[in-house]
């Protein structure tokens, strides 16, 4: 939330494409609060761990996230994505860590908690219900990204994005199950730091010099 507070004061326009006219700090804080409540519910029902794994575990999760950017960078090099895809540096340094909180709350924590709560009112088998919840949570982000990208990217690239993000989300949820939320957050931030921040900085002069 500190990142959203600083960036919201200095360059709030970078949040407009996601939040519209909503205040970035309040929106991020609301997402964080909903995520914390969802995480508490998941821990109470013993579906997922709320606590942190070791620092080494978080680092390894971030490394795995960073490694997953390699194939999608290749897709970008082949002309799969438009120029205006990333928030530009240096705003990206604050934007993406703050958006990672929102993304995890919206795509994973809240959907999982809703299914877990519904399960608690039934007599369904816990393992089957958890698999259903994981399947639902794994599909939300790919579906949205494919929908958003349908008017901006070639169909082949958009199809790859759907598959890539499905794999990304399955791995993320397995990290969450094994190691807890901090490792899950580290996984996404590791991915964002390479794909959106580092590659986002270099891709414009490399791929679009003279065209923007």
C-alpha cells in the first residue's frame, strides 16, 4: 500500500486503465483488506497456510516466477504484443508490486475463500472441493487476459497467453498450498519484476524504436 500511496500522489494516471477514476490508495487498501479477510478464512478452514515460508522459500518462488517470463518474452519478440502494454519505468517499480496485492486478492484469495466458505456449509469431500476451488481460481486470470487481449494481440499470441497464464496460475496455487501467501506474493512479484519492469523497460527501444 505504501507503493500505491507514493505513486498515487505523484503519478495516479498509471492506475486509470485498471481502476478508472477510483483512488489508487483506497482501491489497493480495499483489495488488501479483502485479501486479508479471505486469507484468514482459508487458514481457519485449514485449506491453505496463512503464514510465511522461509526466506529461501520465498526467494525460490520469486526465481520460478522470473523464469516463467522467458517463453512469453519470445512471444513478444515475435510480434505478439502491442507497444503500449506496460506501465513505463520508473513508475513500474512501484506500480507492479502494488498491483500484485490486488491481483492475488482478486484472482486467488477471494475466489478460494468463497468456495471454501460454500464448502463449509455442505458435506462435500474437502479434497474434491479444494480441487474445484483451485480450478476456478486458476482460470480467472487467463480468461480475463484473453478477453482483454482479443482486440490488441494476434489470435495466436492471445491463445498462448491463455495457456501460459493457466500454467502460471496452477504453479502459483501449488506454491500457495505448499508454502503460504508470502511465497505466493513473491512468485508474482518475481514474474512482474522481469516481465513488466525489466523487459518492459527494454522492449520499447528494442521492438518499437521509431514507431512510438
